[in-house]
C-alpha cells in the first residue's frame, strides 16, 4: 500500500512541477521580448551616440583646419609685408 501512496503522490508533485515550469515558461516568453527590446534600444542608442560623436569630431576637425589655414594665411601676409619692406629698403639704399 505504501508503494501505491508513493505513486499517487508522485504524479501530484510532478503535475505541480509541470505547472510551475509552464508558468515560468510563460513568464520567460513574456520577459524575453522585453529584454530583446531593451538590448535593441541600447544598441541603437550606442550607434546613435557614436554617429553623433563622429559628427562632433568632424565639425571640430573642420573648425581646427580652418583656424590653421587662417593662421597660415596671416603668417604669410606678415612675412610678405616684411619681405616687401625689406625689398623696398634695399631699393632706397641702392638708389
């Protein structure tokens, strides 16, 4: 008889385990898309952030390039002015 009671309790516990597993399976099926959506959003945000950072860096590099070219133009103008004055001074001395 004790073997019979074991058989009776065994299916009962396996049924409750099956129900619990089924419940968690449903729970997992509900949560998994949420995690996927979060991961997708994080990936899109990271890509967007990287693209924005590249745009900022590109703008900064262009600005620095323009400043550098402006500085070189200014230096060239000063040098040309000084060379012109020196050449003008030689012409006056030679006359």
